[in-house]
C-alpha cells in the first residue's frame, strides 16, 4: 500500500523530492498562486513556518494555474516572486494540476480527505490547505478562505507537532 510519502514531487529548482523528506513533521500542503486575491496568505503561511519550524513543522507550497490562470509564471518566476514579495522560506514544488484528468497523484490522495463540514472532493480555489501529520496521514483540510493563522488552523497544527 502506498502512502503520501511515496508520491514523487519535484522542487521548483528541478530536484526530486516527496513528503518523505518531511517524514516525522507536520506539513501544511497548500496550493498557491501569485496573482490571486488570496495571495497575501503567503504572509501568514510564512509566519507559520517561522513560528513552528523548530518544532517539527513545515509549509509546502504547491503552485497551481487551474483557477483563473492566476499562476502563469515559470518555476523561476514563481520562486523569485515568493522570495522577494513575501520572503517565503518554506519549500515549494513544481506547478501541478490539483483537479481534473491530469490531477497530480498527491492531490488525488489529499482530495479524499473531508473538510470540517465533511465535504471531500475537488479543490475549490487557490490556497486550500491540508495538514498532514508526522505519520503521513491527512489530519485536516481547510478551505481557501480559512486564513493560515486562524485558530482553526493553528490549533490543528499545535495538536500535531511532534516536538
């Protein structure tokens, strides 16, 4: 049986990676976009990274261009935008599809998890968040308008920090 850890990913700079590189940590996986009304959520995501990184946590940004063409850039453009505009230090992977026939295998698994209202299925927009616990199990799903630093998200993260 494969796990979320077994699904191959590629970093923005072209290196092979997977969630296994973060085994033993809580990971907040977020489909991101540079030209979205929700793009300022990068600020909160980076603050979460800074706040919890030393306690076994990371954000993982997953660019996606499926919602209004709001992530049209190349990997280099995305990396430059995130680091210069928002000071992003958390890992980012290559742009993927999160819905539809070309949905990345990571999102084929993540979208099976329900949100707080019990709804699973397709990603609804940019900045949908999935909390993966230190054992590689989806422990929470937060819709796009749930802010990264909301009590709902931070309490879920704190409950699953390994350190």
